[in-house]
C-alpha cells in the first residue's frame, strides 16, 4: 500500500494503485497520479467547485507537473434519446 495526499483536502489516502481514478474518503472528489517518465500527471475531477481556480492552484503547488482535468462523459449518467450520442 502506498500513501498519497489528496490534492483537494490533503487527507492521506492509502491505496495499492495510485494511478486509479478514485474518490478521497474524506472529501469525495476523485483524483489520480500517473507516472509519465520523469514527471507525474495529476488527474483531477471535473466536478470540483471553482474548477479553473483550483486547477491553477494545483499547477502551482505540484512542482510544475502536468494537471489534467477529467472531462469524460462516460462516468456521467445520460438518459433518454441522448444516451446513444
């Protein structure tokens, strides 16, 4: 098990897979840290309040590593006729 800090609330998360996009047990927002060669990419939840402000803060606090916003629509339920688009 590895210990990582939640990028939103700084709670310590114990996980076997830090690159899995999962929710923090304290605040509920999802994140993942993915190794990309010499750097790390921080993937953050698109449902975060004040998303762009928090993204800029995390970019400044994360030692120049890339911050990516998860904008996949597959994790949002879509009902009705629009579900097949």
